[in-house]
C-alpha cells in the first residue's frame, strides 16, 4: 500500500501537470483569437506632426558639463482603433509613439518614445487625439537631431492575464525630418 506522502505527491504532480496543460491551452487560444481578430493589422493614422526643438543646459535634459543639448517635442494627431487587440485574456494594452532614426554610423539605429498611454478596456480603445503634445522631452546621444529623417510609428504591447507579452505596431507610419534650424522654444 502507498503511504500518505506518496499519495499526496502523486496528486500534486497530476494537478500540476493539468494546470500546465490548461495554461498552454489558454495561451494558444489567446494567440489564435488575436490572429483571427486582425491584431497584426490594426489601422491607425499619425499625422499633422510638428517638431519643437530647443537647447537646454540642465543635466536632467541630457546636458553634460553645462553644454547645451538639443531637446525635441512633438505635436501630433492620432486616429486609431485598438479594439482588435482586446479579448478575454487581455489585461491592458500599452500604446506608445516612437520615432526611429539613423545613428552616427550606418549600422546604428536609434529609437525614442515621445508619448505613451495605457488602455485598460475595449471601450477606451478608440484613440482620437488632436494636437496632442508629447509627454517626454527627447534628446540624442549626439548634440543635435538636425537634418535627420525619422519614421514615426504607433506601437503597442498587449499585457495578458496569462501568457507572454505580445508586441506589435500599427499599419501606418509617418516620416518626419528634423529641421536644420532651431524651431520653437528658446
């Protein structure tokens, strides 16, 4: 006859095995539903982008040794329907606006975040923002952004109740060129 500890161990191992099978099934159906709801092709437009750049000497704005550093902010419009990203396993969606531009050498690429938002429900998933200001001042490792071309895109991160995070971006991109001369600000 088996002892009580052997019976408990067998019961625990069986319960753990079934829990793993259930978790795998939840994650698989989550991905399956996202795929068929069209999460990979979320429509969005980002337009009317204007760039404001100014030089700041504060260390909290990227300056070193009191040498001024160029900081940029954006004003933009966003129209996006993120409802295909929500299903029964979605806890929240983290949405953020990025700009990607070439670095100093040809192999480097820089990516910065200007704005973000956490969307917690499908009812709040329709973003219609006009003349939205960026949340963050952005500076580059180099002294200036001037003359660089950047691709602006709205990206998202689904945070599910169970399973790994899912990253993606919306279908549309916008291209901006940082002006050669100082625009806006001081």
